[in-house]
């Protein structure tokens, strides 16, 4: 049993991401971009803005990692084969006759397979970010974690910038304020790989890659099959948040109210609808003198 797992870890470590796994990443990323409101209108009015925002989404992790490590952020666009493949996916996703490309990839079985392949690429992206930071800062544990984190969750973190390119900037769409499952799993992977690369976690790299990949694929499969957006560690996160950061502070009630309503700082009218005033019928008093006269 252990020999089989060891062989599987070797095979996974030697697996090439280009072109099939990278193509799955491009398809899922551009499909998510296309499903955003207003993207189809931009693709007809300004194809160049649509293409550039698609490339930013596809290579977001590398762009953000380059900014953190003071490297050229647009260096990924120098890889002609990757850009050509991403551009082909972009064109077919937005301009394929009868929208055949989008209809095919949104079929549940195919979407499940593509999403699982994208999660496999997340392992390589997080590990590559940690290794890239370690080559410059051998003792910079926080830098390793930050670089691996943004490289694995770049698509969600750069959403404001790609919306700005399309002229649909929404300042309330901030992944740092309300982290999604992909962002959380990238953070966990960045911490694990940074500890392993710094020799604080006694496990071989390929074994950690196998464990992390299995976890991400199973978690994504569960989310798609059940239609749930919850993360397995959400209960633990909630307990730690309430214990360490809320506690008995005077703002605890405000935090609980914001959590209950789904968002902080939203006016009451937006959460529950405008208040309607109930008109009360005026109380009519009888004229006692008239009653007496009658």
C-alpha cells in the first residue's frame, strides 16, 4: 500500500501541466469571467479589453507574484505557447458559433472534470510561488506564504483590476474581506508548503503534493456535486474568529449582526426592504351633544 502511494506521488510530481491541465485552468477561468454581469456586452463593444481581462485572469497568480517579488508582472505574456492557448480558449468561449464552446464545458460531467484538473494546477502554482520566494528569501517565511497564496488564488484576488479593465469596477467585490473556498484552500496550501520548504514540516515534497491535491480535488468535487459553497473548515474558522478576534469586545454585537445579515455595513433597507408604514384609521369621536339631542 505504501509503495503504491509512493509511486503515485512520484507520478504526480512528474506530471506535466502543459497543455491539458493548463487548458482546463484557462477554460474554467474564462468561463467564470464570461458569466460575470456585463462581460458579453464588453466582448462585443471592445474585444481587446475582453481579451486583456481574460489574460489577466488566466495569469493572475504569476502577475501578482511578480509584483510581490519585484519582478516584471507581465512576464507571463512572454510565453507565446501559453498565451496562444489561452487566446484560443478565449476566442472559442466568446465567439464560437451558436455558443457551442460554452454549452459543452458547462455540461455537468465535463465541468466536473475540468474543475478537478484546475485544482491539480493549483498545487503546482502554490508550490511554485513558495519555491520562487524561497530562492530569494530563504528565511522569509511570510514572503513564501504570501507569494504561494497569491499565485494559487490570483484569479479571485485580481477581480477588481480585471473589472476596471472592462469598465465595470465594483469596489465591494474584495476577496480579502470575504474569502471564498478557492482563496482559503490556497492559503492553507501556501502555509503547508512554506513550512515544508523551511523544514518545519517533516514530510517530503511529493507526499505533501499528493495529500494537498487529493484534498483540493475532493473538496471541489463535493462542492460541485452538492451545490454547496461551504468550506470544510468553516466551523473551526468561526470558533477561532469569535474566540480570538471578537470575544467580549463592545463591537461583538455588531459583528454578530453583520454575520447574520450576510454583509457588514449594509443598510437595513437593503437587507430587509424598505419599511412600510401602516396607516392607522383616525379615531372618530362621537359628539356627545348630538347623541343627547337624538
